[in-house]
C-alpha cells in the first residue's frame, strides 16, 4: 500500500516497506537521495547537518531517505526507483554522532535506521521527529566545504520550503537583527537567539498542533506507557510526549519520545516489549542503543526488564554503566559504557551450530592435512569496506610475538610428547613467512612449520580476509594442520592445561585437553591480534551482526584415499561411546565478544567442545 503522508511514510519505512514511498513527491517533509552522504568529504558532512537541521526547523519534522532515485516531472522530484546499497558502506553511528555534534541544539529523537527491501537489500532513512518549540531554531556552522575544524563563531539557519532546503537569507537575518539591535542596544545572547527565532518563524509559518498523548497510537498497551510515565515522573523531571508511539521495524517493541523538562535535563523514551515490563530510558542511553544496533532496536533489542509484569515498570538510571538487552534478532547481549560517551554492544556468549559464510575459507589451496584444528572468527563491521592491510601493519604483526604464542603452545605440547632432537628449532623464535594463501590489500596469509616426532611436521597458519561482494564481514583464522599423526607418542609427563587420565597419557592420539589448548590459543589470536592487522578498532566496534567464532576439528584426505576418521586422531574416550562409524569432522559456532577474560574464554572452549561432541554422536559427553 502506497504511503500518502509523513505518518504513513514513517510507518512503511519502519515496517521494512520502502517501496511504499515510490511515486511520492519530494516535499516539506520528504527528501530522497540516490546515494549515502560521503562523510569523508567535508561538503557532504555539511550537507547532512544542513538537511537534518532544516527538517528540525519545521513544525512536523521529516524524512531523508537514502537509496531512492528520483525523476523530474512538472518541475517536481518524484521518487521513482529503489537503489539500495551495501550496509557495510555506511556507519550509522557516525551519522548520529555528526548530527549531534554539528547541529545546535542537538535535535531530539533523530533516528538513523535501515529499511529492508524484499530482496534482502536495504535503504537508509533519517527520521527527524517534531521538535520542542522551545529549542528553535536549529543552527549549524556556516559552510566552508573544506577539511579542518568547524568554526564555532559563525552560524547559518537551514530551513525547508516545499521540496528544497536552503539557508535563511542573510538579508532577512540582518534586517531582523538590525531591528532588534536598534531597539535594544547591544543585545545579549538571549536577545540574539530570540531574534533568530523570529527570523525563522517569519520565513516559515508553524501551524499549531495538539501535543500527542502518552501512549497515543499504542492501542491496548496504552496503560503500560502511562504507568511507565508515572513512575518516571516520581523520580525525574520530564516533559510531554513529542510523538505518537512507533513500532520498530520487526514489530518487537514500541516506543514514544518525551521532551526534556528543560534544556538542562535529558529527554526520555518510553518503551514496551510484549511479555516484558514497560520501561523509561534516558535519551542518551536510547541513542546509544539505536547507534549500536545500526539505527534500529530490531537488531540488539531493548533493555531486558524481565518478564514479571506485576513488578511494574522500570526506570533506567541516566548514569547506568551497563544495560542487559534482549528481544533483538542478534540475540541477548549487553550495552556497555566505555568512558563517558562511548557505548559498545557485546553479545551474551552462546553456542550453536550455524555454519558461517567463511567456513570453507582457506581449505582448497593446499593438500588436505591428516588433521586440521582451526578457530575462524567472523566480525561483521560497519564501514569494513574501507579497511585495508598495510605494509606497516604486516611488519608489526610479524615482528611481534602474537603469532609465536601459537607455535610455542604447539611446541610445548610436542615436547611433553617426548620428542627429541629439537635443537634446530627455537620456541621463542619461530619463523613466520607469507603464504601459502593469497596476500593482497584485502587478504593476508602467514605460516610457520613446527617440527614433530619422526619427521612429521605441523603447519601453523594465520589468515585474514577483508569484505568482498559476497561477505561484508572481516574474517580471521588461526589453524594447525598436521600430517603423520601416527608417529606421535607421549611420555607420562602431562602437557599444559592438565586433567589427563592414565589411558590418555599412554595413547597415541591427541587428548581432548591438547585440543582445548590449541583451540584456546588459536581463538585468542584470531579474535584479538589479527583484527589489528586490518586496522579494526575493537575498542569501539560498530557491529552489523553478532561476532562469532567457529571451532572446527576435521580429518582430511584426498578424495581418492580412504575415508578419514577423526576418532583415529583424537582420543574421545572421555566423551563415552558413539554410534558413528566414521567421523570426518565436527564444528560448533560460538557467539561471543572478540575480547574476553582468559578464564571465560577457556571455559567457553571446554563447553563448546562438549556441545560439539554431543551433537556429533557422543551423547553422554559431560563437562571437561
């Protein structure tokens, strides 16, 4: 169904139906652009601030839709066709930050969000709600179009008229300022602000409209919003509703923006999620929630207030440091404050069996090993398409000891197996060389040979792949490939990460504790060290999906040889019996933040290995 007004257009975009806007004319509340703002260009940054401030200076707000082309018809711009673009090309948090930084005062409740098309692609929209009249006008620094620091001593007033945005004429501002100057003498800041307000009002009439009611548009859930508003007012000063109730893109929850009681107090947002307690959220926390989720609550969800609705609504403290979130399609997690203004979403660790897109990366260019143990990390990041692997970063990785931690761990395990004759190889000075896989601006591959007993060798490899048209995530991998496993043997000295049985110490296969040690170190390096090679900032990541690691064990041989069996290479006796005759491989996917406490990561590796065993036939497997 085609949208006909601002309310319907907002609803269509939030419901994931951007095609409903096609055929509309650009107007005083609607602006369409074929491409996103190129924020590396100072002119585009100025244009973003100008466009948003212009809608903030209207009586109803408006929408800026990026990813829709227009045609000219009878002098008007008609929205003609969807031209969606890759989500990785836009950092919605950067948009939101620039809007707050470049517009004075910062407009309330502005949403930068994605609207999904039927084919899985997306367009971006910026929703500027109606603003409190007491905050008019919204001004920006006078444009200069050049790189450098914004000049705080010059301002301009953008206004929206019909289907175009332009600046309030200098002559008009001068005329009104001159009138006030002459009447009041040398005016102060308050007088100048009032005069500029008069200038904007005289250029764009603002028809009065009744304020929305608390819970208006919620239907049967109005009482939840009213209860949350009452609870909020008991402890915090707050203004009236600024908008009706909106449902998010996925219909997971509803929210309503509230005006601040005064410029010195924060605005608030009322929220309601089915089967959970209603809540009131400070505007800064709400903005962080929206920014972390790519401009929508449908991704990371809402604060987790619990399901006991009899306890009444929840008011989230404005100084909160961490907020548990749920009801989003990314799964449960938490929003963590780092510093004074930086917020980061972290997933709650979970174990599943979904196969990642990069699962088969780096498996077809070398001869299949007898055993492969790997940790493959997937980091879905906004603006990942701008990353590249520089020569300086490569030198830094190779010269550091980050990769040596992996080879040293493997060597330590090998020494406990009783290998002799290791004088030609030093654990503290392993040699990492480029290859055997591709190296370029968007990929890296480094490997090191670790000698094993009786002439057998293990190859340790670290790899990075930056986004490409089929995958917008950064993928890193650390793995161990081993040939000649049959030649391994052990002494009775337990390797590191101990908990060994007598049977395991006398066997010729890898013990599960050795597998735990290798996976733990491989995951740590792939998640924490390798992203830096591509310039990924893990202190302030902007996710487009939850980060994951795939832990995989596989027995591999060329297709013309006998079917491999992982049970011949790894001792699974601690997991009990299995009905599987041959087990060529097993894998599990862990959702978790890249940076973790060592104990927490080690515990997750153990839990993941048990879950892996249970899913692949060892149904009696218990905690390691």
